[in-house]
């Protein structure tokens, strides 16, 4: 239930799933009130003192911030790039470090070593169709993009695609499925972002949070 004073609160969007615990750790380090989140049950909107938290799917976080529903948020740089949302980056937390990469079997690796013309018509399965299109377009290649939501590694194994563009952490899942990293697309980390409207209209609320972010960054660099 959203309280009557919610409009006067700093609204913070948090990604549900595996990164939520990392976000809570960062909030605690910044001395932000967040104890109710752990005990929330099925609630998706939690109010604590002068902060309102909303829990949404990671890919939806930039959209909530971009449209002003949330003032500030934790979001992966991969998600920000994929959505194309216009956001103000407050800080790079250096958490959730991984990379976006092109991966595939050895047969695809051989094509990557040849002239780019050998990659024309390449089929790439991915959860990141926008990033995939931009990355290959920059190289002057038009791929056939196959959007998938999960188990991306299956696509080249079963012949659905030639390769994949996906998040890579240790690379163990790729190796277990006979795939290899062929090219790195971008480094990924958890960012703190805000929207332009909140920065201009609610600077009084955001400035206090930004100061806590600055202190956290200084502590991490000691």
C-alpha cells in the first residue's frame, strides 16, 4: 500500500532477483533505511522513513526511472544500454562485474578470423537484440537476430543460431556446452542512475542520496 506522503519521498527502484542482495548491501553501506525489504513477503512497494522502494524486473528498472515513476535506481549497464533509456549516471558501484560477449562453437570462431563478409547473414541468439544490432551494425554486418529469454547456450548447440550474445561471468557454462568467447562487447557493472526530471525538480532529495553515494565511493577506494 502506498502511503499518502509517497510523493514527498525519494522513490528508489530496485531490481528483483540475484542482484537484490547486492543492492541491499550497498544501501546498508550508505546507511539507507532498508530493513523492511528483507521482510517484505510479496510486497513490491515498501516505504521506510523518507524512502519508497519499488521492486521490479531488472530489464524494467530503466523504464521506471526514465518515465519518472522512480527518482533513482540500481541498474546494470547492460540493461541501461539495451533499453536505450536517457538517464543520469550517479555512480558505478563496481559490483556485479561481468561482460557482454559474442560466443559460439569453433566453426564460428573460424568465420570471425576471416573477412567480415564471412559473417554476413550470421544468426545470433540473444536477450539483448538492441545491443546485438548496434554492435554488428558498427562493424558493417547485418545479423539475423533471434530473441530468446533464457538458456541462450542451447541455440547454437541445436542449430537455432550460429552464436550468441550474452552475459559472461566465469565462462564455465559456455565451456560446458562447447562454446567459446569470440569477442568482448562491453564490460558490465551495477550503476546508480537517476532521471533528468528528478535531478532538476527534486535536487533537495537527490543531493542527500548523492552525498551518501560519494562517501561510499571514497570508502571503496581507500
